[in-house]
């Protein structure tokens, strides 16, 4: 009897525990369902579509829209379009572009035995003139071939930028040479406009400030977006289009890699630079960095202010001395008094000239670590020469366009 009573008690306890467990499970399921159910008035609450349609106010009639013109947001309108890939040409097409390498079409010659031809064949540039830079490596062997392939690779990496000369097409499979088809800049070089036989009348002060800002924007893009050191910043490598806007050209001496504010060993091409623009620190040590370009740009600033060539002026006054060495002591002591290009007369902003010259002093500091970055230099030029830059074609709107280009790069 005691055993039966004990079994009944155990069975009853198990039944109570099972009932409690089932009740707890049902309670948890109910709570979970309540949590999932949207609150009244919630945007996720179930709605009767027909009732909602009856209750909703009638919308105003929509204006007719053309199906082929979808609305575009203001930011999308400024977004950088995808740059077309440069075409690869057969050598016979290069011969056609240059008129069989006609000497009458040569507009410039390079230091490596090559030449630049003006082509008016519409097949490559959409009817616009193009510059065909032909490289010959006969006699130069692997060195010239390597330099050509390096320049081609860098141009393809750079792509399109409003202040860099763009690559339109190329030919790289001929045993004797290669060719780069580039945008043609009808305004010639900044060196020609400052010092050449066609430098009359003198390029205006406002135009000089706009050109300086253009070049600074190009170098900032090379340094900060794709980590390329140009290696040969000079007035001869600044080209002007038909409207007078500037584009930087010639990546034949460029170096690529991770270049920080501190100097780093050069990789690839050994950047040397042109006389008067070459970084003295690089010439002493063989070490190149972004700050080597900053030095060259500083010399370009002095050149634009003074109107004197970077490599010095022959004669008793210049003595062939480099521009930076000749004018820096005077700028540090008394600003630009007596140094501004005399061809400008009084048609320049004295305060801007003094500020720009002092930016140049910082750019050509003896130690690369003391020089500013190109982003800082561009911002300083934009600030100190704002009145002149805003007074030229493009104005502040173009500064905003360049900022948007950097945002979408």
C-alpha cells in the first residue's frame, strides 16, 4: 500500500511538471507573436488596400514626363563620367596619323630620338587635332623600350583628369618603336608664353595665377589619388589649350609607388628634372619623393612672378645662375619689390605677388621635410590668388568642379 501511494505521488508530480512546461511554452509563443505584431498606426501595420485607397486624398495630376529623360539629381550631374579606354593602334595606323612620319608635321622633338607630330586625322580624336608622340628605340635598346612602356602604363593608370593631358590611343607592338596619341593643346607651352618669341604681349597676371592653380591641381591628383611623382615639373611641360587653360604633360620621368611626406628611394624611372627645376636634395642623394615635385613647382611660381627662366638669364645680371638661387635671398629679405615681371607694368596684384613668392620660398626649402604637400600648396594658391583666379574664365565654379572631381575619383 505504501509503494502504490508513492508511485501515485510521483505520477502526480510528473503530471504537474508537464502541465507547467506546456503552459510556459504556450506563454512564450504568445509573447513572441505579440512582439512581432505591429502597433496600431505603425507604418508596418496591416492595412486594407481598398480602405486605404478610399481614405487617401486624391493626388494632384502628375506633369507629363518624357520617358527618355529621367530626372537627374544635382550631384549625379557633376559625377565624373567613365573615361573611355585608349585605343590600341597598329603601326600602319600610326604611319597614317603622321602622314608617313612627315617632317613638316613635327611640332616638337624629344631627347630620346623621338618626335611629336601634329595629326588632323579624325579617326582618333573625333575630328579634333591630336599629338602623336613617336618613340624610337633603335640604338637605345631595352632602356628606351622600358621607358616607353613605363610612360604608357602610367598614362593608362592616370586616366582622364581636367588638368592632365589625356592619352587617346597608343601602339606598342612594333619592333622599332612605339607611339602615344595625346590630346593636342593649341596654346603651346607656358615656357613659350613666358619667354619665347611669341611672348608678346605678355601673359597677364590673372592668367598666370589660373595656370599655377591648374598645375597645382594636376600634381595634387597625381600625388594623392594615384601616388605618382611627376619628376619633371617645368614650364615646358605645362601646355595651354585654345582657351588658355593649363594641363600638365610628359610622364616620361615619373615614378610610382607609396611616397609619404618623408623621402623614399625612387622606383622605376630615375627622375632627374630639367635644369633649374631639379630638386637639389635629389641631385645630392639620388632620393626622390613627392617633395621633389613641390620644389619644381616652387621654381615655377617664381618664374611666373618674375618672368625670368628657371635656368637663369645670360649676362652680367643673371650670370647663368638658377632663378631660385638668384631671387630667394631678395624675396626673404624684402618680398617681391623690384622682382615682378616688368612686362606686366602695374597690371598685377602686389599683395598676391608677394604671397605667391612666399609660398615659393616654402616649396624650395632645402630639406624636403620642411616643404608643404601639393594639397597644401594648391589650397594656398587658391586662397592667396583668389581674386585673380576668380576673375578669369571659369572662376570659382571651376574650383568647385575640381573639388567634385576629387570627391568622385
